[in-house]
């Protein structure tokens, strides 16, 4: 129902606003660019664990995550296990000879 869907959107938006300090305008931009991330319950279910993974395992700050999510919101659709495998692969191959910090800087600068 529309009321139930509205409740899902609101709670997902609340999580994003509370954990990443996103503004209403930024939430609106996410809804327009990748509506399924904000609307579907499956993305909301593990949203906090994904954000915690990015902070604890990758070493990103809230500001870093906010910047990356606004540029590449599809990141939130990836499971934690996919993120973990990707991070492990990047670290094990010393991707392009870059440090983790340099990889983060590169990802943040991509439009």
C-alpha cells in the first residue's frame, strides 16, 4: 500500500539522515537518481551494517561515506559480503600500486 511504502521511504531516509547527516535535499537527490535504494525494504535492512562496515573495515569517515554515496549511491545496494570481497581483492593485489587512502581519494573524486 501507499502508506506502507511511504513508511519504508521515511525510515530509510531517517537512517540515511541520522547515520550520514544527509539533508532533505540530498535525500531527494538519492530518491530521484536511485529510487530503489530509498524505497525498497531490502536495502534498508542492512543499511546500518553496510555503513558500519565502511567505517570500521574500510576506514572511511562519515563525511567520506556521505561524499561517495552522493556520487555513487549504488554502493548502498551492495551486500556487505560483496564489499568485503572487493576490499580484500583490492588490498591483496595492491591495486595499481595505490594505498587504501589513495583508493579512497580516487573513489571520492569520481563524479
